């Protein structure tokens, strides 16, 4: 009877552990593999730290193609505090944001957008 009881506990544990392990592997793959990467230039008009448990920096870049036209907004996420500090120092100046796009992120704990900024450069 003890062997049967031990086998049931093993399979019950596997039934609980398998989805958690698969979710962790999926999340790691999605966050480490980027769908696209590039740069966008404009003026950061909104940048703030958000989140109850998982704090990320969320921002909005106003991109103007020609003077006098409506600006297009590029929403982005920053997970690195050093990059966030560089963006905060360059507020009000024209910047170029280097980003990677990650599709299929399973939760907003990693950021509100799928665009993750990894560097910022001043544009003269």
C-alpha cells in the first residue's frame, strides 16, 4: 500500500510541477529571443516607474517625421535602471532609443509593452 501511495504522490507532484516548469521555460525563451530590433528617434515625453510588485520603467516617445505634422507615439519599456537613468538625464532632448521587440510575453510583470529599450543616444 505504501508503494501505491508513493506513486500517486509522485504523479500529483509532476502534474503540478510540469506546468510551472513549462511556463518558466517559455518565459525565458520569449525574453531572451527577440523578434525584431532597431532604433527610433524623437522626444521622450513621458517616463515613469510603474508596477505593484514588478517595477519597470514605462515611457512614451514622440516621433515627428516633419515639422508641423502630428507626432506618432512609440510606447516602450525599460527594465535596466542604468538605461532608465540615462533616459531621465536626456528628457527634453532629441534621443535615439535602441530597442528589441519581444512577442508573446505572458504577463505584464515584465513590462507593459513588447518593446524593450536597451540603450539611448543623444541626437544633435
